[in-house]
């Protein structure tokens, strides 16, 4: 009997260890899950806009929504250019999370432009999209500079630096674009 009690205790101890390890693994996995930088409705808008320039517009509006929240402004749903366009609720998160979202969105925009240029480098939507993104990004850098001066939070500063790195890449490439051609020249009377 003494031996069976020991065996039972050992089995219970092993079972408790396995359960504790399972909870620990679950906790680590749950905390390691990465935050999506786009809300589900924004992701759907990206999916629905297959043309590069329209997709870039979605990214720009998504970034503007986050900056509005960071600035403390009420976030309005962007005007619907399409009756099926649904932006959903305003994104939620801390300033550091929202800034990190912006960095992720800029990174995704860069990736989208790179993907199209690798498949069709003469696609006219590339330069049009890059011009739109560069123009918007110049404004984003101005907002970032103000935010950087306002914060001492290390997570916010790290996110601001990620945004600035992506923004500077965009501007560097965008500044190399040739001057935009007028699509329609004025006809002489």
C-alpha cells in the first residue's frame, strides 16, 4: 500500500506539472499574439480594392483615422465613394499601439507597391500610387515630429521611429519619380 500511495503521488505531481505547463504555454501564446494593424472592415476594404491606387487610398485613410484618434479628434467614417464601403468602428488601442499600426500600414503599402512593380514595372498605377502615398507621408512626418516632442514613453518613441523609417523610405523613392505628366493638355482655341 505504501508503494501505491507513492506511485499515486508521483502521478498526481506529474499531472499537475503537465497542467501548469499547459497553462503557461497558453499564457505565452496569448501574449505573443500580434495585433493586426488594420481593423477587420479595413482589411476587407483592402481586399475589395484590387487596383493599386485605390488600395493605397485605403491605407492612407486608415492611417489618417489613427492620427485623428491620437490627436484626440473624433474619428468620422471616411466619405463613401462606394455604397458598399464600410470602415467600421474607429480603431482602438494605446498611442503606442496606434503608432505601431501606422508603421505596419506603411509597411504593407510599401509591400503592395513593390509586389506590383515586380510583376509589371511599367504599370502606370505604380507612379500614381507612389505619388499619393508620398504626398500623404510628408504630412504624416510633420505629425510624427510633433508627437515625438510630446512623449517620453519608450514604446511610443520606438513606434514613432518605425513609422519614420517607413515614411522616409517612401519619400526617398517618391522623390526619385519623374515629374508628373499632364494627362490632358489644354487645346489651343
